[in-house]
C-alpha cells in the first residue's frame, strides 16, 4: 500500500506540476502528517521533490525530472488511451482505478508521445450502449466481478422464463456485448452463459474456484457466439420491397440486410425489388417484417404471408373501431 501510494504521489506531481500537502492528503485519503512522511521517503530514495513555501506553494519535482515508460511506441500509447470505457468501468466499480491508471500513464509518457495520446483521448469517445437504451442498474455485477477476480465460486439466483433458480457457478469471465453484460461460468462439467440483468442476487462463496488453465475467454466467446447464431432457426422469406423499404433495411439486423441486398433483383416499373430475407422463425420474424410497415409484401412461404396478413388485419380492426365500441367490450 505504501509503495503504491509513493508511486502515485510521484506520478501526480509529475502530471500536475505542484500539489499541496492538504491536496495530496485529500487525494489519497490519509493525514497531512502521513503525506509529509511520504515526501521524506521519496526524497530519501533520491527523488528530487521539494517544497515551495507561501500561499500558493506546495510540493513539486525538480524542473526537468521525469520518470519514463521505456519501449512504448506512440501508436501503443494512443491505443492505451482508447481502452478506457468510463461507463462499463463504473459499472464494474473500476472508475477510480481507471482514472488513476490513466493519470499515471499520462505522467510517465515522454513529452512527444504525451501530446498525441492526449489528442486521441480528447477526440474519441467509446459508447457501447445502443440507442434508446439507458445503462440499467446491475446490482449483482460488482459481486460477480469480485468473484471473478478472486477466483471464488458464486452463489446466485437466476431468473429465466418467469421462474427463479439457484445456481452455484465457477466464474470464468465477464463479457460486454452490445451494451449487455454476460457472465461466462462453469456449471458442473459444462460452460454456460448468463445474462447479468437476469441475475436476481449473488454472493461470493468462500470456496476457491480453480479456473481451467486452458480456458481462453475471447476464443470461447467467439466460438459460442458463432454457434449461437448458426443455431437460430431461420426462414428464407421471399419478399418484395419498395424503394423506401430497401432504404429501411438498416432497421433489421446486419446479416438480414446484407442478405436482402445480395439477393435483390432488378426493380420493377414501380421500383419494387424482390429479395430473400433470412428471418428468425416465429414471433421475432413477424416483428422484423412489421418494422418495414407497408413497404414490404411477403411472397412466400404462404404460412408466413397468412400470419403477417392476420396480424395487420387485427391491428387495422382494432384501430378502426370506434371508442364507444371499445368501451362496450370492456
């Protein structure tokens, strides 16, 4: 703890140029007397730190003194400044450590790299949450992270299909995908994925969890994601799309839009084009088609055409009813 604080004081003085004992005490949540002892230890270790007296005084490093991060290229430094996602870091309880790490890195960089790294940080902002989606409160996330860091079993309750189940899991890793947090964990002899927002509550067990030495989170996630996408039951829907419908394909998933564009035939005299949409079977496929409104016509399969027609007929009937008729039914 002491060594970490001494290094942090050194980096802070290098980044800010000057700081009073009171400011340093508040920053590191220690007493002013402790800060004075820390400064004495830095001086005894040969660090050229000295005190300026007066109202605007404070501790500072000898002009020209800097610690260096050797072997770090400009491109590597710039990349490091892009790794900080403040929203997800805060959800994991790592906002303060991330801020401290960035400060130390910035302080230790040579001047020529420092300016470019700051420019990157001020011009790029990474926001992993989709539009019209807030950052949902996830009370179990920090507990899950703690169990993952400390390699301890998790005792939790998981909600699925309206029911809640108890689980004892060995946490292997946490993944942020499209603004949604997932826990990858070992359950018995199998590895499963759980949405964190479906975890009702969680606690860290005292029992150690031995993480398999061969497990690679990134490799596992890539393989399981591809397997999940390949396992989705899809229906090749033959449709006709108006020019506006073709332009609105971005409302659907990227793979559906890409398939539509790659199979689109030449437009007819009204500009409508026939193409194939690989839709999910069941309700999700119907909902995708409804997003295109009256700019889509289903040619086949006939069952899908009937279901979509029935859905729109029911909607038209409901919206065509008078308010009096609706009240009489209730």
